[in-house]
């Protein structure tokens, strides 16, 4: 999991969150009220979801992981925080 994901700026505007975390994979989607970042590292895939209010203020986030190898597949939630 990326180090920056340990300190997600909740209650900040979307521009602040994106300047801290970088470009999300949902940047060009106009119908999504959140941002999603995905990082792949070895057999792990980490996904960060940040949700925003109508005023584009970050209200909650969650970090999920998925582990895959040739024998099994495991998913789970590492962190889930919000107002």
C-alpha cells in the first residue's frame, strides 16, 4: 500500500485530495461522485475509494486489497473511515 494512503485528507476539497494523491482512474468520468486509485504490487492490488459531498468535500474513504496467486484469491478491506 502506498505510504500516502496512510494520511488521506478528509474534509478537504477534491482539488486538495487530488493534488496530494495524484490523478485518479475516474478523472474523466462525469457521472461518478468519487475518485478511485489502483496500485498493483506483486500479487497484491490495492484500491482507494474517496467519496465526496455535493460541495466536493471528501467525506469518506476506504482501502481494499486483493491478493491473487495460482492457488487462491483473497479480498478484504484494510481501512474504512468517514463522517
